[in-house]
C-alpha cells in the first residue's frame, strides 16, 4: 500500500465515522435508535448509494463476531454485579428456556404462513430470537425504568447470545434428518458451562494480576483490563466453547473487582463499544443488496409480527411463571425484546456455511430488524408511562461528571443544574451530605465562589453515586409543605448517577419552586468512596 492510498483510506474512514456520529445525533433527536442511522450510512455507501462493493460474508461474520465481543465486554464492565445477582435466575430462564419457546413458535409461523421448509424455518426462528445487547444497552439506559426491570433486560441480552448462536450453528451445519436433539443439548451445555467457567476464570486471574502489576503509566491499566475481557472471548473460542458468555462474564468480574482507574476503564470501554457499533452496523449496511430487499418485506412483516405479538409474549409469560414479576413488567418485557446487530451477524452464518436459501433468510432478517426496531424502540418510553413504570415527565435535572482522585481514594463530582431543573432554590445546607463529602466550589453565572451556609427553606433532593450512597436533608417542620409521617415530604425524587439522572417514585418531594429566577449553576463535590449510609442518614420510614 502506497502512502497516498493510506491517506485516502484514513480520510475515508474518518469521514464515515464523523458522518455516523452526525447521523446518530439526528436519529437521537428524532427519537429513533442510533443503529438505524449506522445501517443507513452503510446503505448509502454500498451498492444502492455510492457503489462501494462489499460482498464478503465470511469477513463480515468474522468482524461482526469481534465487534460483538467488544460490545459484550463493555456491557459487562459497566454493569454492577449486585444488579445482576438480583435478576440472575429470571434472566437465565429468559436466555435459555424462553429462547427455545420463541424459536419453536416463530419457526411454526414461518413454516405454515410462508411455506418455508422446517430447516429454514427453525434457522430463521433461532436467528431472530436473540435480543441485541448493543440495542438494549443504548436504548433502555435512556428510559427511566425500575432498576430490577432494566437490569433484567440488560442481563437477558448479555446472556442469550450464546444459546442462539449455538442453535444457528447447529441448524446451518446439518440437516434435520441427521440432527440429534440429545447431542445438540449436550454440545450446548458444554459450550455454556465451559464458556462461563472460562470467563469467570480469566476475569479472576486478571484481577489477581492487575492488583499486583505496576505499570509505568496509568493509561495502560484500562487497556490491560479491556484486553483481558477480549482474551476470555478468544480463549473460550479456542476451547470450542461460547465466547459470548465468556466475554460478558469476564467483563462483569473485572468491572466489579475494585481495580484501580475504574472510571478510566469504563470510559475506554464505552468508547471502544461505540467504535464497534459504528463499524459493525456500517459494515452490515454495506453487505446487504438493496435490490433484493423489496421481495423480503412481506415475509419479514409476517415473521416479525408473529415474533413480537405471539412468540415473545408467550415465551416471557411461560418462563416467568415461577418468579413473582408483575404482569405489567412482563408486558413491557414482551415488547422490549429489541433486535439489532446480533440477528444480522447470525444471519451470515448460514451464508458462509452454504445453507440452501441462506440469502433469503439474510434479507428477511435485515428487513425485520430495521422495521421492528423502528417500531419498538421509540414506543418504549410511551409504553413505560402507560404501564406506570416510568414518570410521565422526565426532566434533565442534573448533569454529573466524575473525575477520580485515586491518591486519596475519592471522587471529584461536578454537578450541573440545568435550565428548568426542580433544584433551583435549593440551599447547600439543606442537603445532608455524608461526613467525608465537601462542596468546595460553586459556579453561578460564570462566577466561581466558595459556598457558605445560607438559611432558608427550599426543595430537597437525593444525591447518590455508584455504588448508591444517598444523602438527604433532615426533616424541616418549618417548610410548610405537606409531608409524610415523620416530617418527610413525599412524591418524586431524582437520583443523580455517574451515567445521568433516573427519576423514580418514592423518597422526598422537590416541593414548590421559589421565586428566584432560574440560573445555570455548577456544584463541585468531593466524596470519599468508603462512605456508607448509616441508620442516621436514612429517612424515618426507611430505617430498619
């Protein structure tokens, strides 16, 4: 490769990345998932647009699996193990038993309604039965759902890739007449168990090593941590086990081990995850031939409707019978099974294997993912509100940025109170901050000053970080506002986390705004990481 060719390649790749970022911004403002923007960029660059040729399904499959590994490692690194532990049993049931039920129902619909053979029907059902981790992580983290429900959806999307990939490999490589159900179940059990053990083992070994390893610069720790997660994926694949579950569990172990520079590691993982998503969706958009898509529209609508309205609800309802999950949450789970890059990548497996009718399945899956993602994703906030799972109005009360202070084991928290926030008129002395926390600086209208105690009555808020540490103001009988027993106001509170704001029911109420004109303010806090709430720090109704 000559230098001009290299410069041209770098310029083209940079422009594609910038166009993808801009398209994602437009899609987010329009309420559409960003994966559709990336797919659109790929279509514009491909045969139907600028004419860039790309038809190597084997290369697309290899790059797609590598990108999915990066996305799953990032999902594990940014997920708290305490959240997964609460929903591990129902998530495992949804990732295994619900997948089998969904495959069977979807395959029956494809066979009887479209006239496809049983092998292609089962192959199509297995491909579209997997929810996509990238789509779930990017869409649901912007929806203010109850913690248990959002954790269940994210854990399911991180765990169900492995069973569906094994089913797709089985239906693509052999005919149904030679396929042994017992052998397939034994192979699936081996891949899942060995993959899980490999992921946990590599994660624990990496934690032991990184805690004893002294690197010359702090920037190498996030790279080493993320590389260990990818190593779990590759090592599990060499053992003929599931690399998907190994990558997710290794990231989960590494992200919850309290390693140094955790914030920098999460930032690196998030950046690499976005790069993987952009490259993956643009590549899949390049791979498809737009001229072949019109013939797949009707079959995709039929299969997608059967999957969304019959297969997914039936599998969720039957699988969650032993668990005490409210019906409205099960309804939301049924609708929130988002499909994204994973089904399209899985659809390349039969194409590479040379399965008859594989291109028909690929085109159906592509259209199904695009159409039903465009239908489901924008409707999730509305459905959550109609089911009473989210507040009707979610305002951007806070913008939180956290910088680690590792030398004193603390975090520097920069809290920006945005325009229209309910926190206008709140005084610092009304926030019962933990003892190690201090507020050394306030920036108001571009002027920085050191805050001092100011008397007055103002709304209250709950501030927390990850892991949750809540600090609330004490009861104030002089406020003159309606309060719950014990003097604590009731209503809706806002929880500020390192990833944004999540509103939830319960807690203390912000109350009425004061007559003070809205201003944009910035509050800087220093919070010690080892602080834990005591009985005195909790409101009366939450004390043990």
